[in-house]
C-alpha cells in the first residue's frame, strides 16, 4: 500500500501544478499603455515648431516605453550630431523618469551611473507620463542652450498631455 502511494504522489503533484498554471499565468501579466505613432509625431512636430519660433533648428526623438525610437525628426539646418544627442536625452529621461536637466544633480560622484554610454545628463530630455503611467521620453538637441532644448521638448509634451490624460 505504501509503495502504491509513493508512485501516485508525483502524478498527483504534476496534476496540481497543471491545474494551477492558468491561474498563475493570469496573475503574472501586465497591461501597458502605449501612445500611437500619430501622438509621437505630434510631440516631435510641436517641439520643432516651438524651437522654430525661437529661431532655432533642432532634432527631436520620441521613444516609446521600451526606449525604442518611435519618431525622429531633424530640421533642415540642425547638425547630424543632434540626432544622436536627442535620442540619448529621450532615453535617459525615460530611464530615470525625470527631466535630464535634473539628473546631473544626482550623479556627481566620479564612479556614478552617468558614465554609462548612451546616457546624457544635459537639459533637453523629458519623460512622457499620463495618469501616473510612464509612456516614453522625448529628447531635443540643437539649441544654443539646454534650457531652450527643454522648453521645446516641454512644448511637445504639452501638445498631447490632455489627450493622453483622457485616454488613460
């Protein structure tokens, strides 16, 4: 009798695991919100328009929640280097969920995280959030100052903020 119980124990345990698997799968998924291509394009175009009003030509990158570029625009006279910097600003703002202008204050130690290639701690990058959800990031580069870059990035985010809040 003991031997028979020992043989059925593994089968019973396996059956128990299989029956509970659907419950575990349902509890381990996360629903995420993403903005559309049209929304990302509106952010980028609004940033360019804001900088043009100040007489500045820039590049702007909008990254999605995963950090992948969704829209990249470079105005006619913006240097090629602004493409790389705008992407790094957008990615950094997304990664730290804060404006890049504030990040430099956090990392003053010579061995700090900002030594990682691809992260930039100069002004011009903003996270894109709505209803408490982090949706992406925007980075602007090419203005004479990071403050101007950030103003233009902010104009881009503000162009869609009401729509994003309503959608979530």
